[in-house]
């Protein structure tokens, strides 16, 4: 296998564009940018598009002296997805990864993900052109960078049908900072959709590309870091926007498979989206409560406001569980979990 970091290998390796769209988050941006410039894979370009920030972002960017770095300043706010496309429009790399300004990469992230697309990667049972995306496992951190969870594992090679179905069943988790595309494939979609999917633009992109190419490749290594905090742009919006985006994404998929007369698969997607939206609604409500954005009382009210999404059997379980997390003190929940683990351990030992 070619040494990706050797002088011999460097000249033939494809360029990867790492796009960092940013707005008013200079403290997080520094960590994101530094993590990219420290990559072990050197044939990269880094595009930072400052979306009319009002903080010290532009001044801080001018202090970087790295020939791989391209900085662009938007004169007015062009929106989150508009800023993604601003990066894509000037990308010169053959491959493209979108890194939010509050996320960051492990040093070998690009090297490990791009390796799947290289001729030296010998473990594929399919043609390389049939791989739509490469994505990896990622760490979920809080605003301080402390680990709060890990994304789920997946098969190393999975076809489009299984990946999308399991996504709507919450068994596959993909985020932009852990997903590598061919730049051409994104541009063939005319970039990320600005209007139809204001929050699900990334899912729209990878779903379409995997459907067209056939497969996704998963790397079971924690190569990226996805930060969860109350100032995430996508966590400040109305819950109904999330649910509508998910519904439209599901409709896009069902229309694709209806055209292929795969009605069994369409039925599975339609069933899965109901529980998927129930989980999304519950998660967003609870995050708002625990971050202090809303009171517990308002959180309870929101559960009832979104009751139609919890009206199935699976949704009812999510409804009760989510409410309990709000209403029952954490100490009681922890005690219950400890008792449950103890009972399980006793049962296994007997």
C-alpha cells in the first residue's frame, strides 16, 4: 500500500477540499481550522467562508499563513446552506468534506477516509465507482470538547436501500464532518438544496449520491468530533421545521422506490418515518430543557403540542420515556438504571 504521507505518494494523491463555513463562532473556529491544518494527509485545500460575522472571525483568519488556506468573506448573511454552497462553488479538490465551525477532526481523518477511494485500497468487493460516500464513526462532545457519546457502528459496506432505511430507523448516524464526497457528485446535484431542505440539506445530498452510486463505505474509527451545544444553528430552530424536513426527505425516497415498483420498501420507509420523527421531537424537546433554553413546564407542554407524532405504539413509548426524563429527578433515574444493571448481572451469574 502506498505511504500516503511519502513524497512519492503525495504527487499522485487526489486533492481533498475541507470546507469550513463559519459565522460568529471564532472560538470554536480556531480549533476546527487547526485540526484541519494538522492533518496527516497533506494534499488538501481549506476553504473558510466567513458569513458576515460580527465578531473577531475575519481578523483571526488573517493571522494564518498557510498556502493551503483560502478565506472568503461574505458581505451579508447568505444563510447556513448558502454558505455551504459558497465553499463548494470554489472548491478545487476532487473530494469534499464539510466541517462545521464548531466541529473538528482527528489528525488521520482525511488520510483514512480518502484511502477507500484510492487504487491501493484492496479490500473492496465492488467497483470503486459504486461507492457514493465514505463516512466514519465520530465522537459526540459538549461545548468544552468533553466526550458525551459515540455514533453507532455500521457494516463497512452497505447498499443504499439498507443505509437509508436504517437511517430512518435511527440505526445509522451521518453528519457532515464525518462524510467524504466526490466534489463532482455534489455539483451534479447543483450543490446543497437551499429551499426544500433547510435543515436536511446534508441528508438530501448523501441520500441522492448513494442512491445514484449504489453503496456507502463505513470506517469504524472515531475520526471526527461532532459538538452538541445549545448554540448549534440547527438546534435553535422550531421543532416543526425538523419534522417537516424529515417528512419531505422520506417522501423523496418513497417516490424514488415507487418509480421502481418496490412497494414493500416504500411501506417500510413510511412506517419508519413515524417513529423517527417521534424520536427527533423528543430529543429536541429534552435538549432544550436540559440546556436551559426552555423550562420543564414548557417542555411538557411541547410534548402535548406534538402529540400527533407520538400517536403510534412506538411513539407512545418515546412519549412516556421522554416525559419521564423531564419530570423524574436525575438521581432517581440513575438509581433505577443502577438497579436494573445490578439485576441483570445477578441474573447472568445465576
